[in-house]
């Protein structure tokens, strides 16, 4: 379908451009959202008659979006979520969560303005794009953590998951005894046998001495 763009659309063109798109894309998105008109003769005349006004309105909206973008750009929102020890969230962070987080910071945006390739499913720091106008996009930071303390660490650039694995590895290493490469399989290190009796006879000697002493005591009695 041929259409006339009423605003800049990424990868298609700018206001007033006549482009060809798939019918479904035009009917389901561009036309109902008033981003384009069907490119027939009647609409072309209507557009040309209103071009100056449409271009001015678009410029005004862009200026407003730029002012709002200066306030929002770089904003960090903290989202506390439960996760497994590996950092996988029990659930996910989606567009509504980003909108809610920005609202709590005093920035009102429409969910259609938040661009996420996919929901966030792990803890960490993530860049999220907010399109305030077809020509104005800003980036906000989504700090997804299990606690406020972890969020503070991540804000400082610390990878809490990597730090956690390193700590666990260090603790585990403390329980592993060093292996002597000179020993044969099953051989006991010498230091473990230093205090052990050298023979079965030596091991039995103390018991024999005790029995002999007891016998002498009986004879004396």
C-alpha cells in the first residue's frame, strides 16, 4: 500500500514522504495511529493544503519532546525483584514496570513510547530507550536488583552476580585440601601417619601392659 507519512517514521521516511508498506502494517498501525494517510489523489491534495500547518505542529511537538528529554535522559529507576542465586528473575521486568518506575521519579510517559527489545529477565543494569517524539529518543537506566544494597553496588558499576560467584568460589576453596602430586592413588600422606603406631604389635602393647598390671594387682591381693 502507498501512504503519505504525517510524521517521521523510522526506516520509512519523513513527513510528506510517499512510501510503500505492507497492507497489514498500514491498516493495523500507521493509519489508525494517524501517522499516515492513504496515498490517493484526494489525500495528496488534503496533505498539500495542510502541509505547512502539519510541519509546524510537528516542530512544536519536537521542541516539547526535547525539553522533556533533557529531564528524563539518563534517569535511573531501581526495580527490586526476587531472583534465583544465578540472578534469573522470578518473572520479568516489562514496559509497564519502566513506565511505573519513571512515574515514581516524576516523569510521565506513555507505554507506547518505551522501546524494549524483550522483557528483562535477570538482575543487572539495562539501557531502555524512550521515544518521546519520532525525532527525539532518550535512554534511561533500569537498575534491577534483589535489594537496595545490591542496587547501590550496581549503580557504582559492580557486577553483583560475578562478585557473588567469586565469593562462593573462595569459600569453597577453603574446604579443599591440597593434593600431593607425588603420592600414588590411595596413598596416605606421611604427615597423617606420623603419630600412628608403626606395627600391629606396637598398637597392642599398651593393652598388654595394662592387662599385666591388673594381674599383678590380683596376685598381691
